[in-house]
C-alpha cells in the first residue's frame, strides 16, 4: 500500500513538473501550423499576337532579368514598321512642300498687294491726266468754235461787200482795184472759215480721244481695284496655306508615333524575363498562335520569400511588429530559420474570401478567426534557395 502511494505521488510530481516546464517553455510564445512560404509570382504575358517561333526556357529553369523567354514570328511586324517609315517619309515630304508653298504664297501675296496698290495709284493718276486732257480739249473746242463764228461773220461781211462793190463797179463808181481787193478779202474769209471748221473738227476729235483715254483710265482703275481686292485677300490665303502646313506637321507627328508604335511592337516579339527567378507553369509551345495578353508562364524570384502565418485572433494580444520568430520547415525535417514579424494584415482571411460570411443572416455561429501575419527571414539563411512558395512551416513568435 505504501509502495502504491509512493508511485502515485511520484507520477503526480512528474506530471506537475512536466506541466510546469511546458508552461514555462510556452510562456510568451505563439505558434501555428497554418503557415506557408510565400513569394511574388510574376505572370509573363504576350503584348503582341502571332505565331511562336521559339521558346527559350523550360519549366523550373532559372533565368536572369532581361533573358529571352519566347520569340514570336516578327515578319508581320517588320513589314508594319517599313510601312510606317514610308508613311513618315511621305508625311515629311508633304510637310516640306507645304512649308515651301507657304513661304512662296506669303512673298507673292505681299508683292501682289504692293503691285496692286501701285496699279491703283497709276490708274488714278491716269484718270486725272485724262480728265485734264478732256478739259483742255473742250477749251480748245470752245475757242475753235468761237473763231469759226468769227470767221463765218467775216466771210459773210466780205461776201456782201463783194456783191455791193460789184454793182458799183458796173456803174464805174469804184475802181477795179478796190473791187479786186474785196473779192480777195472774201476769198480769204472763206479760207478762214474752212480753217476754223478744221480746228473745230480737230478739237472735237481731241475731245473724243481724251474721253476715250478717260474711259480707258476708269477701266484700268476698276481692274486695278479688282486686283487690289484680290490681293488684299492675301492674309486669308496665307492663313489657309499655314493651316495646311500645320495639318502636314500634325501628320508628321502622327506618322512618327506610328513608327514608334511599330518599333515597339517589333521589340515585343521577343518576350523577356521582367525579373530574375525560376520559370513555372510554362503554357506555350513553338508553333502556337498566341494573342495579346495571353499568359505564357510565371517567374518566381526565390531571393524574396517570406512566411504568411494565419494566427488565431486570440493569439494576437501581445504580438507586435519586429518580434523575433523561429520558423520550422516541414519539408526539411524541422530545419529552423530565424526571422521577425514584419506586418499584421488589416483584416481576417475570411474578409478576403470570394464569398465573405454574412453574420446578419441570423445563422451566426461564433468561430475563431485567423489573421495573416507576414514574417520575413533574417539575412541570407537560404543561399541554396530551398524555400519554395507553398511549403508548410510552423512559425513561433516570441512575444516577450
């Protein structure tokens, strides 16, 4: 009986001692087995479509940033680039021609305005001269008409004198010499009349000529005015030419953008690795026709891995950013890595699920929620890059 009591006492003491040791060892520590290795997963997609000419990598192959991954048949894009370059050359030629036309139009328009103004001034001067000529001719006509009237009066008087002296000569009352002198005077008077009539005709012809010149001068003035009005539209003509030149310059810019886009598309026929890492989920083969945006593979940079641990909300009471963490990796027989808490998620995992629970439905059952905690490893503890995303780990956070 005493032996049994002693055995029971020893067992109780061992249990209490073991419980105390376990409590002491777990005091100030929080652990979970709901944790995995995580990393950035960078999808690689095609930016242009076409036929795959070459695939340069295989699954699980390590690549460096900028390494060639996939080559797309580039012949269509080379033709597109040549077409864009030809369009650019044509646009530049058109722009140069428009610029030259603008310069010529501006110079010609300015010259035409000056010439037209000079023509108007000259025409107005011609009108003034023609009007003066008409006035002079009219004055000469009036003078000639007055002289004609005078000569006609003299001729009439001389004729009457001859008739009167002829009767007196028949009666021998005057000398023959006196009669002959009267006849000569009458003849001279008739000649004077004819001369005056000729002067009147000449003056009338001069008036007609002056009036014709005046009419021509007015016609020239109208023509010069029309030319001036046409020349004064030069600003509108120049503006139109400049507008065409601006349109040609815009076409050049548009063609340059098209060339850049064609060059960019040609460059994109070679799909390169955006970062260094391991190729995974390769989904492309040579000869395959792909579309822009189609996923081809993923690249995972194993140099940047971390731990995503889903702790119960009841474990976060004393957990803080910067606390020490010991991580055991299941795949390597519990090998331990040291790290620290970098951040605690802003919401529980259920809030990020596709269908978050609706506790207002009336079917509420309290469930302890889990909150993701990001843990980063210290230093270069994994030079061989053994940690892979998705591996199960058991992190222990030292909260004290």
